[in-house]
């Protein structure tokens, strides 16, 4: 008797991981008592994420390497977890040499897109998430073709990435990546600001996930705005009164939810 061969099992989905080891270290933690996650805290977040991904059937995670010691510390903890019999998704480092700048996040996003990652989990602040999204939407005609991003807030007083438990986030990402949650259930669209500056040298383009601000400060130094009288205009993708940063100004005047169409422009008197 002959029989048809059993169909091959579908390949395990790949989930990307971009963990910024130095987010939450800007000047606000000194002058405004902002939070500061240490490396062991970040490693624990990643370990919980890997356990949740493994529970949903995701066995392979591609991770951005770093020069601050996060990946090295994670490797030691993963070995300990394996000796104790715990099941976690396997971590492979992306083939890239980190340079300890925002370019690491940009390049990692490019490599993960090329590797066919089903989703990318980002640990970082507003700046890290903006860098990743900017890279993913570059040269993409339709935003629905971009790789979905799951943001975990590990920066300083963030407005864009919300506070989420990494175990819950890992379960959601894993269920989506393995096809058990359809896109219309698992994913939510986020707005962004398309910023274009016309000058003598041509037009410069960029994006913002929360706000774009016009100010008359000529020396940005630490890139912190100290004088409210220097603000001229604030353009917001969403405006929430309880948000950290300039989004709260719009939230007190005209709240705009994250899922509402359009944004808000606020022009300020001198």
C-alpha cells in the first residue's frame, strides 16, 4: 500500500528583540528623579519574555547585540535557566557589530525585517522606539506591510511605549507570531508625525511618534527644554493629560486619544 507523505511542519516563527541597554540614562533621571533600570532588571524582563514566547511555541529569537553587557549577562542567566530545566526560547545574536549609538537599533531593525521576523519586541524609551519605527517604515509604501512592534517601556518617563508586563506581552506576541491570533485581533495601528523641514540644502524628512516641537532655543546641549517661554508650537500625534512630557499640554486643552484619527497642533504665545 502506498500513502501520501505527511506534510512538513511549518517552520517556527522568528521573533526579533531589540533591547536598548542604556535607555533611561538621560539627564532627567538626575534633575527630575526619573527611573533608571539597571542591567539585571532588563535581563529579568527578557527572561520572562522568553519564557512566555516558548510557552506559545516560539523557539527562535533574534536579538540585537550590545557593548554594554546586557547580552553577556543574559547568556549567563540563560545557561542557569537551562541547567534548572526551564524552557525558554532560544536566543541568537544578529550578525552585526554594535557601535553603541542609535544606529544599532536602526541596523537591527533592518536585519530583522530582512530575516522575516513575525514581530519585534522593543525594550527602550521614546527614542529607541522612534528609531526602530523610522527604519521599518522607510521605503514602505503601505504601513500595513511593516513588521509589528511590541513596545516595552524601559526608558525615562516615556509617552509612547506603555508599561506592560513582559510575560503578558510575550504571550500576546507569541500567539500572534504562531498564527493563533489574527492580525485584526492582535494588532493596533499607531499614528506618527511626518516631519519635513525645507532649507537651502533641500528638504529633510523624519518622523515622530509623540510630538514635534518648535522652540527658539539655539543651544540644545542635552536636548532638554528648560524654558517654557521658549516654546512656539507643539504638534502631537496624541494628547493625554496624564502623559509625561509635552503631550500633556495638548491633553489639558483638547484631548486626542491614541486611536482617534488625526492629531493636535498647539500654537503658544510668547
